[in-house]
C-alpha cells in the first residue's frame, strides 16, 4: 500500500508521556534542560485537526534540539563514548553511575540503558511532531513545511542510523494504534524525499548572513544544511541497505557538496577559531545551545576559574586516538612538532581576559593565554599565572596516557584524578556558556566528498592535502587509502557527533581498543543499538535487533 508521505509518520504508544518532562541525565553537572511539550493530545482524542500555530510549533521543535544536541549524555554519548575517541572512567566515586558510562565504551550495554531509551524517545518525538506540521490538516506556509520536512528527515535519520528501524504513526490515528515500522530502502526513500522537499523550499543562506547570526534565538535549516544531511544519508545508504556503495549515490554526494560550496561555504584556517562564537565560512548549521558540556566534563576540578569548582573530571580519550595526530606522543607543549588540530598545552600565561584566543601551534606565543589549552591536554597543566597545578591529592596535575587502577593495572574503575588525556575544542577563554555548538560543518562535507570520490574510483589525495595544509599537517605523499580517510575524519571531527557513524561505515566500530570487553570485539550486532524493551512490549511491529 502506498503511503501519503504527509501522514505516514507514526510513533510509539508511549509518546504522550515520554516527552512531557526533561529526560537528560548527567553524572555530575548538566547544563541543558529540554523543554516540555504543551501540544500533546489527550490519549483518547483521535480527532487531530492540524497544528493551530505551526510557526510556534516548528520553533518549539527547533528549541528541543538545544537540549538534544547540547547534552553530554544521550545522542552525544552514543555517538562518541561508544567509540575509541571518548570514554568516562570511574575515578574514586566520581562517574560511577552504576556503570552507565563504562558500558558504552566497553560495548556492554543492555536494552534498558537509559541513554539508549532517551535517544529513542527524543528523536522519534522530533520526527512525529514534524509530521504533524506536514499533515494536510495543518495550514502552514511553504517555508514552514520545508523546515518540517528537514526536521522529520533529521529525526528519522538519527533513529535509522542508531536503531535500524523507525516506528511511524499516522498523525490522525489514535495513540493506541500500533505504529508501523519502516527500515532499509523504505526508510531511506522517505528521508531522501523529505530532504529533497526541504532543499526545494528552504532559503539559500550563505555563511555570515544568518546561519551565524549569534543574536538569533533559533538557527533554522537552510538549503546548505539540508544538502549536508542528504549527503550524509547517501554516504551511509549502503550501510542501511547492507549493500556495496553505489557510484550514483557517491556522485550525488559530490554534487551536493559542490552545491554547498557554491553557496559560499569553505574551509577555514586557524582550526580552533572555528569553535568561537563568531561568524565563519565553515559553519553550515549550529545549535544555539551552551557549549559548557563540551568544556567542563573533561577538565579537572582545579582547572580554570571561569566556574566555581572547576571542571567535572570525567571524559577523556584513548592514547591510541591521540596517536592519530602528528607530534610527540608524550607532550603537547608548544614546539612539540604537533599538527594544529592536536592543539597545545600552555606552559604559562596571562589572565584569560587579556588574550585574543588565537592559536597556532608553531607560534611560541601560544603560551600566553589561559590555564586551559586547546585540543588534547596531556602532561602537566598550569594555572592562569603559569604556575603548575596540583590534583586534590596535592600531587602534580599531570594528565596521563593510560587508565589504571590503584595497583597499576589497566582498568576503567578505581582510577585517580589524572588518568586519561583530556579533549577540548570549545575553550572557556571564549565563554564557558556560549550558545554556539556546531552541528554541521563544511570540513565534514569536504571530507564526505573526498570519501565519495574514493568509493567511486577517483583519487581524492590532492583534495585532502589541501585540508592537511591548512591544518599544518604533513601532506600525503602517496595516494590515500581507506584507512587514511577514516583517520583524517578522526583528526578533523573529534567530539562532533560523527565518530560512531564513521567507524561503522568503515567497518571498524567493533574493532579492538583499550578496555573494550574482549567478548564484544568483532561483534557486529553492536553496530545497532537495541530497541528499548518497553517499546517491544507496546508495539508488536518492532523486532528486536540481533544480539539482544
């Protein structure tokens, strides 16, 4: 039976209650609270007559993204903490949380894992509410419909990418009707159709003329952001269909990225300046949500005076991820031979208020600035006056490569305060609560094009060397390989929500890495998260993913 795409959206029976309260969890401090939704119908009301105020309704869907993207748990945790790029060890009693963080890094999660349930609820809510705007019963102008098409596609993409199947409900159906489920080609076709509608109806907005308007409470989608998401879907399409990459899809990715570039988006020099709350050519779409979760969750309690009590001493990265970057394996101080993206640890400095925040790893003046460095923080950390910092034990605050317990054995529990290299892209010297988190960035699109060229049988080496030149990294001397491409994406896009997606596409999500549960190495069932157990009970059309 052919479905009307304006009414196919269906959702699980728990949607009435699952989103009426904030669903964000954190270990120590969390800066984002999701807004409640006052637009839900009564469970017994099947007389949907359309959204009465579609402008406010669409604005509210965008507003909900502030919590969904700004959070340190949920989608961010599933996208980054389940990979080699991020982990959260238990240090003393800190960050224990009944093992909820450790399970992600070890690939030892269960269908009842709270973040897995939250992502399912949040992003199904996103695409269901967008479908209400797209209903023929809602009187919305073409631009609002285009925004709703983009939002429905975004919500469905997140669910498909993480769970492999999407529950969809006719917006006019009573909540007690079992939602249908789409997957594979049907799901991809629906997302692609929505994004083509979004591209047709959204405005053309170049960099610095709206998308980077820091005074706007909402940064809405544009043709460029819809093209970016469509390129992302097509690049991953063969994963969803369990086929080989199609040359036609790869050529379309190339065309889409070229169209984004034609709108004025381009690579930027000065890597860490991209993550300031300023206009730039790289940012395709940012979410006006505070970046504090990206700053404080890894810093030590004694670091940085911008907030009382310093950081939260949680998130870190594996040494093997840090070693993807050029430079001294044991130092990230100025002059350590590192590429720009690996950043630098200042060894002295002036008060934060007295610096402009520029960073160049080959500039010895980088030492002037802040107690908090850029990129990967390893070794001795310093105060704003240049004095070496101590941990709470009184011992030097030296971030170390490895994670060990009190007996020196590799472990994710019983760590001290100094284990693990810390990672920071958004810096407190630019504002600890700045509402400017980048979600879609041109360098990602640029690397998507390079990957599409490679998968279509072309050589993207010269193109990738342009990016490496801007990042002060040694150019590739030979034709790039598939491993070169995934490694370059890891160097460019860390902490930006894409590591899990990338590793799956390159067949490396289930590879061995430090502290992963040995029995889970090579377990391809982990490429999808489980359907939450309560959803299986409520909707018999859902089928649990293999391995759960």
